[in-house]
């Protein structure tokens, strides 16, 4: 019972000073560094500000999540990050520099692999270190996985095999159909998650999380949650914006060592997904693996279900063609990820072995990105 006051104080107002200062400083740094060629010392400062914004985003996401409760709280960070991710993709694609025709595909696929293997594997690893088995609801997690699989196949695999237009891209009518389908499936899932089958997405009650459960602490006030939501958005803008600021330096470094340019997209995806990763790990530490899985699969789902429709709508004005179809190697990795995820989800429990398998798949993806 001694943990309850600690958790209550963590979500109470006023916030720790750094959680307010860090996002604001990161935005100021972003404004000063935007569209400038930065020296090495300035890049290091921007990276430090980015890290502070990431940590602040996790804190404010937890405050908002505690106010609205699960499973609504898990949607907050996923949707916010995805909206800003879409803005970043469109900004880079409209610039017309580099091989931007495949940027949306590379970003979405990186998000799917990082969430479904990285966040899932790391969360299970953290949760299972001190427990033989970690528990979650197979019904809710299985439904999320099925939705992610359908969205990923329709959006990223199917374009490689259609014949109306040459290359790994949809015709305008095909793209419109997939965009409407993706948005509809995402909306349907959110309705199910927050409505009729809400219980499937709540943490499984155990001896540990009934004691160290945030529901025992008084929720933050509406004013506190509103301020946190505003600072969360500021922090996320700073994360994505500063990631874009340092991306030229990352790109030059990648080219200097002879790595593929796709490494840049993976690096930016890792930076953007850091807040969700840290939030998922902290939930797993409190034996709330269901929250971690909600974040992981919800983020993958939002990344496809919101990104593809937005890109499709913008494709009329894009200066480059939109390539969505995956290569053969990436298609194999996606199929293997789906099979492994199904075997992880079906029992409703997981051990260190499942964590190791998912993390091995993520390592394979990273390695093949560097050495295709």
C-alpha cells in the first residue's frame, strides 16, 4: 500500500519543473535550429533537448491516461504521435528531395516492425524478468493484431502484386479504396476498444497490479489533464521537429559510412516512437502488460490507419509518385512477424522466450536495413 501515495504524487499538480521546461526549451531550440546547417556542438544540444522532450512526453501522457482511464489512455499517445508523424512525412515528400517516393512506405513499415517486435518484445522482457509469466487478454490483443495484419497487408503488401499500374504502387481508385478501408477499420477498432468490449483491453488483475494500480490513486483534475495534454502536444512537436533538424546530420553520417538511405528513416522512426516505448516499458514494470500491448499494437494500427488515408488524400499534390509496396525481403519479415505475434498472443500469457523471439526479429530487420 505504500506505493499509492507515490503514484498519486506523480500525477498531481503542479508538475515537476523539468516536465514543463523541457518541452518549451525543445520548441525554442527547434525554432532556432530550423532550416539551418548546424555544427556538431549544436547538433549535440538539439539531441539533448530532444531527449528531454521525449521524457516529458511520457510523463504527460501518463497524466492524461490516468485522467481518462484505460483503454482511452493508451490511445492518447498513439494518435498524437501518428498525427505528427504524418505531418513530418508530408513535409519531406513535398520537399521532393532524395528518394521520397518510398518515404511513407518505409516509415510505416518501420513503425510496424518497431512496435510489433520492439515494443512488444521489450515490454514482455521487462515484465517477465521478475515474474515467470506475464498475463494479458488474448481476446483484445488478438483483435488488435488481426486489425494490424489486415491493414499492413492491404497497404504495404498488396501494391506489389496489383497490375493496373506498374511498379509497387496503387492506381488512384485502388488507393482510395485502401485509404477508406484503413480509416474505417481503425475507427471500428477504436469503437470496439472503448465501447462494447472495453474489458478486453484493461489490465489483467494480479496480486501485484491490484496493489500498485493507478486506479487506487486520485485521478488528476480536469485542469491538470488539460495542461498535460497541451504540454504533451508541445513535446511531441518538439520530438518530431528536432528529429527532422538532426536528420541531415544523420543522413550525412549514413552516406559517409556507406549505409543505405533507408537507415535515416529507421533512425527517425526510432526517435518518434521513443515516448510510446518508454510508456510501454513503464507499464510493463508495474505488471500492466495489457497497457503495453495496447500501446504497441495501437501505435502500429494508428500509423497505418491514419497515415495511409492522409497520404492518399495528399497524393494529388505530391511532386513524386507514391510507392507503397514492400520488397520481397521485407514482405517475408512482415509475414514472420505476424506468425510469431499470433503464437505470442493466443495463449494470453508470455515468457522471456517470446520476448527474445520478437527482439531477434527486430534485430534482423535492423541488420537487413543496414545490409540489404
